[in-house]
């Protein structure tokens, strides 16, 4: 069975699941928050031991995710952003990925690798799906994964939906943990590796008419060819590039006259479950810089993301 995901983080987590956690190798990090006294080395060591023990028990209870890592098909194409009125993975998708990755060190190389991997994956998927191999698609609640699902249906249309064996696994909106806390997910990249096996129980056969309807919706979105696509009231719709600006401006107003851009980016992502990444928030800040509303105080080091900079507001109200 082919396993289709729409982010590198989801593919990596699934690969660990298929390896039954062996790749983790016992590496554990401990994050200490708050302004209180720092824990002693002995206390940190004990926290690490407890974390490792929890991980060991998780894998003991885990339902295995059967399969081979070579059957993981990943399309990390960020299809919620940029122009989409083209077939397959063409130059417009290449331009969108380069724009999104530009602020990272070695971003151009990373974008090229994503494109090459996705193009090879699409060729493999079409070939094997046409040969009758079952395909299981993992789609979450963020714009990129929903767009990926609809886009994929359009790519598979020539094979004939009646000839395909498609299963769709929807990411649950929330889950209650044994300790009473509630876990919410925005994408499969957030899923703990030991849980992929149990999540297969959520899979449902994708009806032919639903698959066709998703592909049809993608065609409409291609015709509209908006800067963004988002999920509103359960429907994937075209949106202007200013869609998320109100959230960014709301937090920008709370910043002092000079502020660290990275802190603002993190605040927006942490406070609002928009399903977008750091890249889009930074692109909107760059637009404000170009408009003269913000200016650089310091720029990021060469080996840091571009938003690791200090900015100054040129206006009290933006």
C-alpha cells in the first residue's frame, strides 16, 4: 500500500513509525519554562529518564504501522500559496516554493529538492495506482493538506476513479488524553510516531463521486488562481493575500517600537491556529517593510532565517 502525506514532517514521523521507533535512539530533550530556579543536573537527568520511560511504554503499547518506508509518498508543495493554474508540478509551483523558502539559509536548494522529490513521487504514484495498488491518503485540517488532497484527485483523474483503490484518513479535530488534557492537531506532521498504527482505524474508502468532486473543486480553484486558498466553513475557497493580515497587525500593535521579528512570528503562530507557517507571516512583514511601515534595525545573520532580525515601526498604527 502506498501512503500519501503532504509535508516532510509527516513523512518523517511516519518513517519512524514504520521503524517502530528504532530511529529515535533514546534522544530526549527537556524544556524548562518559567522564571523560577533552574533545575539541578540531577533533576534534569531524572526528567530525561522519565521521558525515556514514557516513550518506551508508548512503543510497547503501540499498534504497529505495517509497510515499507519506500512506499511513503510525500508532496510537500505548499499548494495553499501561489498560482496553481498549471498541470502537475510546473514552473508556477517552483516559483511559489522558491518564494516561500527564500528566507531560509540554503532555501533555494531546499525548494529544488522538494520539487524534484514531489515530481518523482507523482510519477511513482500514478504508475503504481494505475496498476491497482491501494493508496492511503492522510489529510489534516490545515490549508496545505486540504489543497494537497484536492490537487491529488485532479492528478489521479486520468486513471479513472472507478479503477482506483483509495482510502482517506482524516486527522481528528481533537483527542482527550489519559490525564484529561485535550490535544488538538492542525496537520499530520504533529502526530506522535507511535500513534500512526492506531490512526489507520480512522481510514475510510473514498467514494468515487467524492473523489471526483474534490478534483472538480480544484479545477475551479485553478481558474480563480488566487494568491491563497483557505478552509472556511468546511469549504476550500480562494482568498486574497491579505487574509491573515488582521491577526498579524493585532499582535504587531502590542509590540514595542523596536522588536524582534522572530518573536512576533512565533506569537502569531502560537496564538492563532490558522494552519499557516512562519514563512507566510514573514512575507507579510516584508511587504510592510517594502511599504515603509516597518524598517530594519538589524538584519539576520547569514546562517539564520531572515526573520531573525530586529524591526522598527515607522507608524504607530499600521
